[in-house]
C-alpha cells in the first residue's frame, strides 16, 4: 500500500487521536454541569455544555464532539431522542441517569451507548469512566483501520504463495485442506503450526489461512514473540489492569483480546518464555484470557496460528518448550520449504519481485541476463525468499542497462567445494574445465548420486543438474 493510500484510509477513520478529546456535556443541572466541564478541562479535554436537546443539536453542528455525556431527563425531551443521532454519527456516548431510572440506561446501552453512570456522580469516577471509554474507543478505531488496511493490501497486492514446484503445490494443498475445515461460521478453526526457515514466507501462509476462513474480514493480529521485550511480553499478550504494576497508569487490552474473533498469529513461538507458555496453553485449552492484575476472565474467540524456524520437538526434549503446548499448537501442520529446494521457482519469484519494484518506482521493465539467472540458480539463498526479494529490489534500482546482469546482484557462489578432491596442478586449465572436473570428481566420490554430489559441492540438486547439462556430463 502506498503512503497516499494509507493516508486516505487513515483519514476515513473516525478521529479519536487528537491531543484534546472533544466532549459535549448535555445536562440541565447547571451547577453539576459546570463542575464536570471544569474537571474535564483540567484533565486536558476540550468541553462544551448544552442544557437542552435543542442546544445540544445546535452545538453538534459546530463543535463536532468525539464523546457526549448525555443526561436521560432533559427539559425538552428524553436523551434517548438524541442518542440515535449520536450513534449514527459514530460519536461515543456515556449516559447519565438518576437512581431508579436504570431501565433508561439499559435501553440506552441496547441503542448503542458505550457506558452509563448513576447519579449522584463523583467527578473522579466520571473522569475514570471517560478515560476508560476513550481508551476502548481508540483501540476499536485502530483495529478498524488495521482491518481496512489488511483488506486493502490483500486486494491490491495479492497475498499468494507463488511457485510451481512440487513442494509449493503441496503447501497450497495443505492450506486448502485447512480452509475446508474453516468454512463453518459456528466453529473456531483448528490451530495451525507453520514450520520453516527464516524468510520462507510463514507470515504469507498465515495470512492466506486467515483469508481462507469465514472470519477473513475480522482482525489479523501479527505478534512477533522474538521482538517483544521480556519484561513486557506478558502485558502485551494478555493485557493488564490499572495499577497492576508501576507503569500501568490505565487498563489495557492485550493482543489476544485485540484479535477479537479474527486471527492471532504468534510468529516465532519458540521464543516465548517457559513461564508464559503455561499461560498461553490455558488460553488455548479454556478459551479465556485473564489480564495481569485482574480476577476476571474474558472469553477468547480468535483462532490461533503459530510459526517458528526452530525444531520444537528438539526444544521439548531439551526442556525449553512445554510438550503439552507443542501438542496443542500442532493440531494441523504446514511446512514451508527453503528456497533452495524450489527449483525454478527462484526465477519466477525474481521476475515477480522485479516487476513489483519497477511498478513501485515507475521504472522500465527489464529482463535478467543469462549469467544473472545462472547465479540465482546456483546460490543457496540462506535468507530464502526474503533475501531474494531484497536482492532483486536492489538490483532493479541500481542497474542501468537493458538487462539486469549478474554483476548487479550482490551474491556469489559459495566456495563450499573443499570436500571434493581435485588435482589443480595441470597448467593452463580454464575455469570452465575446472568446474567440469569438480563436478565429475564429486559424482565419482558420490558413486554418481547426483543429490550427494550436490551436497559435497555445496550447491542445490537443480544447480548441479544445470551445470551437468552445460558441460555435457551424463547422469546415472
């Protein structure tokens, strides 16, 4: 998504992010209303006061409040008459009602009010309710923005796992199988564990799984367990109540709650501390979450997808990962193959990333030279698809000719051929002849097993096949 598109989406969202929240107090008791305005103004809010419905409607046109404190009994009618208009405008409403009129508050909540306060109202209690409602409203609007942004990105850029290799076809089949199990609106999709080396596209697979289920228009919350600070990870995941620890100035919803009935993607789950693994297991088993410092349990409707580049089974044996959590996460399994095992998918992806970069920067379309293609095929890509994407983007931006050549790529064939015995004493030997002899010697040492010869040379099976064909070396 371009910066202009992001700004356009952000501008379309209701604004609760300004430095001073605008609050309209609709209350006919002038003394109480002035005290409320004074206290809220002292707390940094911008306030206006109306004593009647008519005044309230007039101020609405000029003041455009973010929040309204609405009395239920007014001289010219009921606050319910104004509530529908406020809710339609997207304004947050807290109703104020006298003792014995709780039925009004209940009806107001059904009609869209966020909270209610019973009179007589303590000013500090009112301020706390305003702050709590403000925090919840901001979170909701941020989630709405993120939801729209995710949908926009998936539509404009196309979230897909490109590749025609057998291993990628298998991955797509696995995702399609999981998608079939996620079609029912009444069922929470099963937990999925995605394994793969860094940069293989585990996050793309997770988004595809999210978009394939009935809750595709719900939030997709990506949690990088490796990047969360150790001292804050519990609060970030599970949320906290005000005063739960020194810096907890207000209550906060955690990322698990923020996922609502969408998808929570726990990336690099192997980095989650053991102490929190038990707490996460409880969430998965009982489908409830308890904030830090709270005794109240809140229901969890989100589906869970976890990913890791670690061997969780080995971590279980070493006592670094809970076996019960591993079994609970590994209900369905998707394995993302490394790029070096995907054959000519490398070229397909390279052309795709080149086209993306050219469109983004308005550059002319170019092709890859033969030596560039050979270099890409022969490289083992330890950083996988992520490394390929960055290298291709760099080459497109820095190349100046009609072709993107091998010299434009900041990669080199790894000199991992020391395991192959080779007599280099012959004078005048060319590089082509040296490469041919290395391959022949590797095949001889491997008893003509092409895969083993490729391992000895430190290149892929596809790369050695390409070189065997180039030098006319016949396989078995």
